[in-house]
């Protein structure tokens, strides 16, 4: 008996690479279990949080300001 169709589990953002920052200045987002961390190009922690979208937006704003 066939299983019921299930929704895709792919949660990646299709527009992830459409940022306004150059590649060399874009912050690096790393997941640590349930948390996400954003690091600048020097390896310093910018923000640590549970929502990837919020972490990305805040990190991008901080990099633009400096």
C-alpha cells in the first residue's frame, strides 16, 4: 500500500546568495544544534540566535555599518 505523499523537508532559502554585500564581506552563518551563529570575515562572533533569518539580517546590517 503506498504511503501518503509528504511535503518536502528541504528548508533551504532559494534566495540565499542574492545579498547586497560582496562575497568577501558577507558574514558566515553556522548552525550549532538549534542555534545559528554569524561570524564576520575576521572570525569574530556577531550574533547567536535561534532564528536563521533574524541572525542573517542582523549580521548583514552590522557588516554594512562597519
